C-alpha cells in the first residue's frame, strides 16, 4: 500500500528497460562493464534526442502553436471565421439556397449556431489544457523519474533475476529461469516492435503529407503514429486529425480527398509490409479478442486505455501461456 502510488513509475521504467535492454546487452558484449554500457546507451539517446530537438522539434512546436492560434480565434459569433473556409462556405451557400425554397426550415441559421458552438469549444481547448496543469506537472515527474528507475533496473538486471530465483524452491528453480527468459523474450520483442511501428508510421505520414502540401504534416504524423497503436480505430483517428487540419487551415476541398488517399496508402504499406516484417507472429491474439479489448479499454478509461489495453492484455496472456506450457512440461499441472 505504501508503494502503490509509484507503481505506474516502475511499470513505465520496466517498459523502457525492455526497449533498451538489447542495446545495453550489445554494448556489454563488447567487454564493457554493465553500468558503463547502460550509461553509454543513455548518453547516445540523449545525443539523438538533442539532434532531433534541433532538427525537428522547432517545426513541431511551430505547427502546434499555429494550430492553437487557429483554435483561439474563436469567440461567440466566431462562426464567421469558419464560414470563410472553402468547404464550409459551400455547405453554407447550399443551405441558404435550400432555405429560399423552404423558408420554414431555417437550416442556414442552425448551421451558423452549430459552427459557433464548435468554434467556442476549440477556443476554450488551450485554456482547458492550461487549467489541468497538475497533470502536466505529473508528466514532467514521469520524464525525470522513470529513466532513473530504468537505469537501475538495467544496471542490476542480473542481481534482480538472481534475487527472484532465490525466492523459489529447488523444485521450481529451472521453471523460474525458463519463465523469466520466455517473458523477457516475448514482452521485449513485442514492445520494441510496437515502438518501431509507431516511428515508421509517423515518418511515412509526415513525408507523405508534406509531399502533397498539407500544413502541420510533422505534428499530424506524430499523432497518427501514436494512434496507430490502437487496432482498427487508430488509423481512423489519425486520418480524422489530418482531415480536420485541412478544414481548419482553409485548404481547397479537393485536398480532403488527397489526404484521405494518402492516409489509406500509408495504412496499406503498414499493414502489408511494416507490420508483417516488424511484428510478424509476435502477437497471436484472435482479431475478435483484439477488437473487444480495444472497446473495453475505451469504456474503461478513454483513449489512454485504448492505447494500453491490447499491449497489457497481450503481456498478461503471454505470461499465463508461458507459465501454463512450462507447468505442463514439468508435470506440475
């Protein structure tokens, strides 16, 4: 109970440790002490993040700021701004013509009211984010603490494994070692595959949208890459963000078609090339179970749990399966 509040920190540190362990082990095999191997990997990651911050983060921040400025333009009565967008203007003009034929409908005025409400919601979104500063502070705490915990988990991996094995009796000694190795292999491979796929989708979306002239392409690419973790629903969420960006920016309506086609092509490449190669047979869950897990995660905790539900259930499933198989082999079950 005393340590319950920092359980999430340890869980995230374990995820980071699984992602970095192959790199640390590769450096260690070059006759480098374990602690120095971990430190070298950390320094290399810090260097890579520094390069990314200099090369890409300014564009990412600029695009995010521009998107926020578009949202903050809205005030009550601010639907006049949205009506200037090409596609919205065409819809509004169509409704005006329809009202001339059927004046009792009043669709144009209702459309303006709807746009006004949408604009007001978007204008208050940055304020809502600022008001939730405690969550932001918590995120900063994770960023500072999780890598430190992960450092000790990586450095003392052998000692931790020995301590766990020492708690088992001689009868289960070999089973405990096999179980830990299988869990390390299965969970670590799955997490690294998911990370690589997020990076691959983010890069493909950013390059593809930049090629067709969509603004905020890098920001959309990052959102689409992270959303892609959610099976079935994730790609639609990424595409929805891209289409919304085109509408808010005031690009020609034809751009929506190009964006939709581009996002579809990225998904085709991901589903037929990237996912089979990177993930392959890593996740052996029936599609129906995956779909139900995503839906349950959404009902349980919103988008965050839609992101976490499938990896979490798969990890639990893998651990139970490995334990069951080995208990059967050792005739303990």
